[in-house]
C-alpha cells in the first residue's frame, strides 16, 4: 500500500462560528482546566514554602512560563488559525484563576491583574498564530515546540544576557537590562507586581543569578512594551493566514 501523503487540514472557505465552537469546545476546556490545575498547584506550593511577596513572585513567574509552553502546544491541535487562537487563548483565560488568587494579597493590585492578563493573552495569540502558519498537523507540533523554545529563551534573557549588559558602555547598561527583562513575558509579569523593588532585590532567583538590580540598576519596562509587539505579531500572522486561505479558496473555486 502506498503511504498517504500529508494533507493540509484547512480546507478553503470560512468556517461558521458554530462549527468553530463545536470543533474546539473540548480542547478549549482542556486548555483552561489544565492551566488552572497547574497554576493553582504552583500557587499552593509557593505559599507553603515561601513568605509573601516572594511566594506571589514565584507563582507568577512559573505561571507565565506555563503560558509560554502551553499556548503553542494546545494551539497546534487546531485545524485553522481561528482554531489555534481559540485553543491557545484559553490558556491565558485559564490564568485568570491564579491571578485572582494572587490579587487576594498585597502583592498584586486589580490593575496588575489586567496588565498581566493582557501580556499572557498577547503571548498566547502570537504563539498560536505562529504555530498555525504550518498547514499540516505534524508540522504544527514541530513548530509549537520551536515557538515554545524561542519564548523560553527570550524569557531567560536576564540570565544569559548579563555578560553583554556588563560589557556595554555604562550609559547603555540600564537600557539593555530593561530590554532583556521586557523581551520575555516572565519578567514582564513580575514587573506588574506592587512591590517590584522587593522582587528584584530580594527574590533569590533574580538577585543571585542575574545582574539586574545587583550589578546594574534599571527600570523595568512598562507592561505594554511586552504586550504590544506580541499583539502586533499575532495580528500580522493572523492576517497572513487569512489572505493565504482566501487565495486558496479562490483557486479552488
């Protein structure tokens, strides 16, 4: 028997809203439910091991890292860009549970909840749209792994960029330190906390293992410096996919 060649999953034409909901309902609920379980488990573990606000800081960092990994993975199961965005976006929606829990203490204000949610949503949408540029299911899962790896590398910027920051001229060190923190969603998330100065100078994983606030004084970039570029990437990739789908529909017609 001759093996069947991989086929593109997205047939020409625009799916009806009802079809999108029915097709993605289970996967979307799984994305939200898994996110709630993982992030609330981290929240419980952090509160049992650390005092505030370190517990909230570690919870938010780990939760942001989960969004970076889970959003592209769940999006890969969709058959179209809209499917991927629905599934990946539900990872960010599931994150509201842990944000509300953390906001019950002094470490995170309601405005911080909104800012972090918008950062996570921008990450999820950009990652989902990137994954869905591949039309074949097998390729989407490979792309999902690559996207998650890139996002994690960017999030780890304060760890691997320290040498470059210290090697730069003094006037540029603070700017490069801010850029390394804002390029990844993990540290952009932490910057939305109320007592961010404590986080950067007292939280061991940040103060002991990065140059930020220890060897180089810097100002964490505003939340929209991370969210806006990611939202723009998501919009551009979604538009590209929509145009490609329209061209295929016309050629098929």
